[in-house]
C-alpha cells in the first residue's frame, strides 16, 4: 500500500470474486456478486440508470496477537504496478512492487504466519517453532453470515458467496522419518483456532509439504535441444539449450543477439519463472552445444560445451584460440566460457581438444564441470585424440579408442595447470567431477575397459559386467592417481553424479541394469532389477558406508540421474528420468508415472521421505548428458528436453505453450523438495543500533529450531541464558557479542553467531574558553571528538563566525570578540549525533 488503499491496509491480493487486504492485526475480505465480474452478460444496450452491485466484506482479527510483529514481503515479482484511482492525487501510486509471499514474524508467541501463492491458489501457513503452543492461534471472524465446520473444513458464508478452507495438514521429520501431525480447526463463537490431536514433538518445528514453485516452457518459437540448468543464491534459474532452428528469444543488451549458426543459448529466468531476465546466443557459424552450466562465487556463468565452429569467440589470452580438429569440419572440440552474471559480457573462453573428436554431438556423452575457491576450473571430459594436451598428468597416453580426460584450468582460461588421460583399452566416459577442500579431485563415469586404472585395496579391482561404473580420486597436483575403483553388478552400470561431504566422503548415484547391492538398514525397493543406486564410500574407496537400489526398470534404456545433492544433515536428494516403477509417497506431486522422478531420502538412505513423478507422458526422450541442479536449500532447478505439450505449467509462467507442433522445447522446473535443513538449529539475532554509554541494550533473538541459548556480551561480564536478554555497557567501545543456540533434537544441534555492538562515548563540551595564550583552555576542545565532526559557531545575532567539516579542536576565537557564542556539533556516529549549546569566550 503506497496510499492507493485506506491506511490500515498493508498489502492486497486478488481473490476469485474479490480481494483480500492484509493488515497489521488481521485480514479483511471484500467480495462482490458475480455479475460485477461479467459485464458482457448485462446486454448490448447501455444502462439507462446507474448499475449497482451487491458486496460483502468481513474481517478476521488475530486475538492476542503480537502488536510488534514484523511483517515483511518475500519473493518480489518482476515489474511494478501503477494506481490512478479517482481524481484525488493522494490516492495515486506508481511503481508499486508485488510479492508472492508476506510473512508475519512472531505474530503469536513462537509462531510465524505466512500468506503466499502456490500456483493460482492463495494459502496461509502457521509455522510453529519448538515449544510453541498451537492453542495461541485465535482468529475472530467478524461480519460473516455463517461460520461452520463441515467434514473438518471451515465453511465461510457471506451474502454473495461461500467458500471453504481446507482441513489443516502438517508433518514433522523425526529421526529421519516423516510423521503426519493430525490437527483440526476449532470453532467457538466465531473464533477459529487449531488443535493438535496427534503425536507431536514440541522441540521440533512443523515442516511444510514440497510445493511446485514454477514450471514453464522456454518461450522459443522454434525447436531447441535443452540440456543443462543451474541456479544462483537468489533462486534464479539459468539454462543452456542448443538451437535447432531460428527463433529462440534473446534480450536487449545481451552479449550476442544475432544467431551465427546452430548456437548455444544461455538464459536466465527469475525466481518465480514468470520472466526472462536475459537470454543470449553463444557460438560461431557452425554447431555449438551446451553440456554443463555452473554459477560461481564471482557471479559468473561458467559454460562447458562442444563446438565445431571455427569462429567460436575467444580472446588473445585464451589457452587455445583455434579449433583443433585436424582439418575435418565434422569433428568437435570442447569449449569453455565464462559469461557475466548479467549475460551482457563474455569474460573468458577457450577451445580445448586434440586432432580428433572430443565428446560427441548433442547430449549423448556427459561431461563434468566444477571450480575451486580460487576460481580454477576443473573439467571431466571424453576424447579420441591422442594429442589431447596433457600437462603434468598421471596418464600421458591415450589407452583406448575413447578415454576420459581431466583438466584443471586457471580462472582466466589462459592456462592448463595440469591435465591427464584416464582410461583403459576400451571406451571410458567421465560424467561428473568434484574437488574437495583438500584439493583432491574426484571423477566418476562408466567404463568398458577390463584394464581401467585401479589402485590397490579398493572395493573392486575387476570389471563385473560388460560396463561398470567407476570412481577415481586424483591428487591435487594432478600427477598421481590416489584411488580408483570399479562400481557395478554383472549387468551394465554407470556412476553419473557425485557429492562430497565435509570429510570428503563420497556419495555416488548412478543407474544399473542389474540388482545393486543393498546394505543392512538402507531403504530399498525389494525384488527389483534395473533402477538407480546410491553408494557412499570413504575418500580412499576402501570402505562402504551404505549402498541401496531404488526403482524397477523393465526397459533397456538407461534412465540416468539428472541432479544430486546431500545436505549438511545427510539428507539425500535426486532427480532422474523416471523408470517404470519408482516408489512414491502419499504426498507426491504426481502418483502416476511421468517422464521425471524426484526423491528425498533420510540420512544414510534409511527412509524414503519423499518420492514423486513429475513431467509429461513424452517417454523415451532421454538426454544422457543432462545436468540440472539441486541447491543446498533443497530447490531443484531442472531442464527437460521435451516433445510433449502436456508438461505442467504454473499460473503466470513465462511461457505456457510448447514451441511448434512437432518440435523440441525446454520444460523448466523449480521445485522445492522437503528441506531437512529446516530442522537445523540456526543462531540468529539482530545487530542493535549504535548507542551512547552508559547503554542498556535489549537483544532480539531470532534463532530457529533452538531451545537453549547462551549469550556472551564481550565485556567480561557473566554470560546470560535468557532468550532475549538486556545488558548494560558502562563504557564506550566495540564489543563482540556471541549467541550460541542449541537443540539436542535437531539434526545440527548447535549454532553460533557473533555480532558487533557499537557503544559510543558522549561529547563533553566546555561552556567557557580563555584564549589568552597561557597554554590553558586556549581552544574550544570537545572531549571524545570523532573524525568528520561538523562544527558551526554563531554570534548572538545569529551570524556564522566559524565552520569546519572536520573539526580538530583548534578554534581559539582569534577573530572574534569576547562574549557569548552558540555552537552546533554534528556527527552521525557521535553521542548524541547532534548537540547544540552556548559557549562564553573570556579573555
């Protein structure tokens, strides 16, 4: 509300047949009869008298709510709105922002309220922190015609309509298992509340169901091959596609807006999937294909792809500026590039390859891309070139007809720091790469080679089937294979993706045509063959922590995983092309088979927490090189190349239709999987405002999922265990205050945060000076003076006699006569920031 609505209104959203107004202490609903929204049904003749419509408004008041609740908007939408209501300019408002969620923090003790949109639905959720009492929630309905409970649902009736609020539903994650928390509405004298009637651990919060956040098509009017997606910390989605025809949308100011050949297109979509933020082509005059995207810590988009364009854009400093394909225009090199996060600048790029082909056309062969804290780029790829550049590597020669290769490039893509072949005498394919804090590099993939390089003491040194998966660990210097092992069954197997934990234990996910070994206590789908496997091993590849098999495939296709992550609590997330029989949970987004499958498992894969199908019925279109991403916060950003017109789309999506009739398009998805980190203890507190000594400061504790607190105030005083303590600082200074929050039932039971508290010294200003050159009290000296202090001095007639923007305690009244003067002292960091008074000059 920027003045276009009455003063109590903070936010407004449209409803079917009306509006909802959000206020400090409640909601107001305003509905009109349906005829108001259907003017075409009024007839073709203009009305001879003014038309009136019946309306009904009612309120919902939060009884006993916190009057100091902090109300904040979340998830700002693209664009803005303007309101020109009537001829009263005070009710006009421009540049009004819109949001998809509004949060009332601590609206009741320990309880937050969130009002948000999900697709085309409006929802409100109460989120209970540990120890919070659901009985504190009381909502009084004022002005309805009738309020009743029917089959657990809340029925609200007005004079122009009626509507239902669905029965409340919630669950918790306890010991790795999802447990529904049965709760019902309560109704007494038009006051609605909630009652928890099932088992409930008051030390843990409620966890919200997974919600589809957006799904959209790419917006192309032509055919594209869609292969990779990544995300930034703000939740925006970046996609990489390959143009099969002209017509893919680009944006003004993008790096390359003219298509030169069958180029890549790199695009950014906003958090809600409702707007294309930027889109640029990238490539030369032939074929350029994106394999992997990564968004690095410097807000850059790192791209790995293939190209046979002789004029792919490079720089004078690039490691390799020319296509190295032995003069054969059909052969490919890899290309590595870095775009600015705004999509308007190419920052670095290089070719990478030998005299034969690297990778293959389109999305048949996967590749890996990652980076380290210094910005160095690591690539796992596949080559037929015996002269592929090898520098300081552990394997200097191509051993078979198709080997893997591992490359470490510097940040500017101007130098190979080290590189090496990896393979045996048959075909070897690298699909993913990770780098640990130790500097060791981890790669995985699939091999047909019976002499694939393995090391002593590992889990398997022998090829078990026709094709096995593998994991190899390379020393940080690139010149030594630290560990390497086969992984597989007596059928075909591949390891597709890796994740490292803080101890550099390895989580691997892949696909098997056989029955992968399952360790005791791990969740599995029994008596199945073909599907996904997950295997956790130590960094030396000598010990299994757990392994499991999920799903059942009756097909010869390899339904590869597309995204994989393990959070700090050990919860496992993945997405994959869906096999014929995947385990789904009762709260699945889709129970029947579609093209994709989403899954979450508890720590050590002991329990299935969430399983759901998603996508379309366009089975069989698999990109074996698909690289999508699941973020640390549990958000899946996924791209699917589809020929189907029935992929789900959300309301307001950037594009709700597939391009063309028989063409490929990109189906983009951002999906929130159940986030185990919501049960993690997190210490949070506000930094108090600058104060003047002696200062009594009230600390605000905003920690989540915590029940015990310890405050250290940084001045040597006794620690406090209060949730929201007060503390007095007698002296000026900068104090480091530490809050330690704890909850033994949380998956991460303790967290600490440190803030700095600034306490200033008060100005001490004399009211007399004697500038007689006796060395005593000659100058106007302000005690506790800070740099940048602005001083003004006026005589008794209001005339400015002295001014300094950075006073140095050096005014000695040399050009004025004795008498009374008036000063103004200003410094925003001083105590107080502005001080006025009088000064007498005596000779």
